[in-house]
């Protein structure tokens, strides 16, 4: 398994644990903390982008055939995907529940868009006909 795939899979598991912990804290701490009360979108983003998307990317990078066997999978698009996706999730987790920081959400969304474009750039050459 390529190194980037291992990093993606492990980070996906961390996002799953964080989302489940947040899911447990939300009902219990909503009355005491405004951050927890507004954390539902963060919970969904951690599950969908952090866990599912990142795990799919890890498996796709590992399983899709390389166009040239001499090429490694450790290229710029892969690490750009990893960095942009996770930085966007952290920024969203900080800014989403706090109304004063909501102006940072478009930056997080652009980071996620850049991550998906990097994923497409990484996988596109691997999709080929017989």
C-alpha cells in the first residue's frame, strides 16, 4: 500500500473517531457550550469529507492502476489533496460553530474544492479503457 494511502486511511479513521466523539457530546453538551450546540455541520463534514471521502481516496489511490509502473503515487496532487482536505476540515471545525468566524467558511469551501480537483487530477490518468 502506498505511503499516501496509509496516511489517508489513518487520517480518515481519526476523523471517524472525532465525528463519533462529537456525536456523543452534542446532545449532552448543547446546553452548556455554544460551540457544541452549533457543531452539527462539523459532525456531518467530519463524517462525509473526513471519513468517507478520504477513505475512498485512499483505496482508489491504492487500487487504481498506474498509467506507468515506473511512476510513484507520491506526487503533488495526492499530497495537495491530503493537505487541502484536512486543513479545510480543521478550518471548518473552528469557524462553523462560531458566528464571529463564519466569514472563514468560504475559504474552507475553496480548500475542499481544491482538494477534490487535486483528487481528480491524481486519479484521472489512472482511468483507462482496455
